[in-house]
């Protein structure tokens, strides 16, 4: 239950990340109209073009008062940017995150009152990257496993329900995909794409992670297709599509949720590993793996925060999803429930 609550909190952080950390107002009144600039994090078109037309140059605290003295704004809880370093005098009381490469000896970017988790070698706030990187972690886990679940459930249902030559062909397909090392296949697919994005990464992880779901779905359909209610539905003239998706799938779905939960954790771990190796979504995407990639050259140096905080975030998130998966497995398997009693 603690793991489930933690996952819910991760969802809330991912959803509210622009309101937690950012340099654009959550809501502001400018020249008599209300605007929501921080929504540009989700879609750049949602940010009103008047700020570009009036040449804000991205510095809202200074530009709002200079161009409209009557303006007001509600700001995020922490004024930092996950994509760039804060400029000098951009916000009252927040000093400039100086370029680490310009002065690597005097400015180590250590955690401080203004940079809770320190800064990257380029002066970008790590805490801002961690908060906004939660969105990528949540998206990668659920989008990739959504794709994998659709492929795995469809193939497993067809193989288990129809049996015969369809089962033979689809089972051999599952075995062929399982024989190919997942990481090698992902790297081969990424090398074909000229400019990989996080969406490409989600799709690739999804199309390579469906085999365990397909095998479990096939086993459940082989068992459930012989049940009396399926024979009754078939005798009443129900179509194969109706029997598969209305009568059988809803009864087979509970145990299938277990590998899906484990798969979400595996997808987050794969994305982080690829980003750490430099094969993930390119910067400036605020991914936890990208932060680890920046810190790999400083593991034995003084920038320990680039390894500790992203690594701890990945570890705790994967642990929580695995614990939820074990809880689902215990809840859906009567033998484990009896052993627990």
C-alpha cells in the first residue's frame, strides 16, 4: 500500500510539475486578460503568442512589470528551469546558475538553498530536472506497456482461443521474439531512427516487451475457453469476437495485470539505462537517465548529487512498481492467498 501511495504521488508530481518547478507563471493577468503560460510545457501552442509578440524573451518576472505595471502572476513553488540555467537577476533573491564549464573550480554546483539537488555541469537545476523527469518516467512506463499490452493480449487471446495452426504460428512468433535479446533489439531499432525522441523510445520498448503478456494471456484463454459459460455463449450464437473480448478477456485480465505492472517498472529501467548510455531521448529532455548520463564522468569526482538523486529516484520508482506487481500477484493467485493465511 505504501508503494501504491508512492506511485499515486508520482502521478501527481508528473501532472503538476509545471506548478511545482518552473519559470513561467501558472496564471497571470496581462493587459487585462488571463493567461496560463506554464501550460506551454505540455503543448507550446497553449502558451498565448502575445508573449512572443511582445518580446518577453522568456524572462517573465522582469517583462510582466516592464510591459504592464498592473499585471500580476501566480508563480510555481520553486523558480528554476529544467531546460536551461537561470539568468542573472531573473528572479529576486535567486542568483544566477553560472556556467560550470567557465569556472569549474570555484563553482561546483553543490546542493544549496536555491538548488536543492545541485546543478548539472551546465548550471541547470537538478531538482527541476527530477520533477519534470517524472513525466517522462510515468509516460514511458504506461505508454510503452499500453502498446505491449495491446499486442500481447491480442496475440495471446487469438492463440489460446482458436488453438490449432493459429496457436502454433503465434506461439512460434512469441518464441522467436523471446530469443532475441531485448536490449540488442532496441539498440538496433534506435540506430535506424535518425533523430530518436522519447516517443520513439516508448514505441520501441512497447513492441519488444509483449511476450510475457502474450504467454500468460494464451494460458488463461486455453483454460477459460473450456468453461461452461463460454460453451453457453457459443450455443446462444455469440460471435468469436464477442466471446473473446466480452466473456473470456474480462475473466483473464486479473492475472494479466501482474506482468503489466512488472513491465512498467522494466520499461522505466530500460529507458533510464538507454539514456545513461546515450541512446535515449536527446537533451534537453529532463530525463532521470540523462541526468545520470551527465554524472557518469564525475562519479569519482565531486558531483555526487548527479548520481545520488536520479539513481535514488529510479530505484524507488522501480521498487514501488515491483511491490505493486507482487501485491497483484498475491491478490489474483488463490494459492498465494492461502499460503499467506
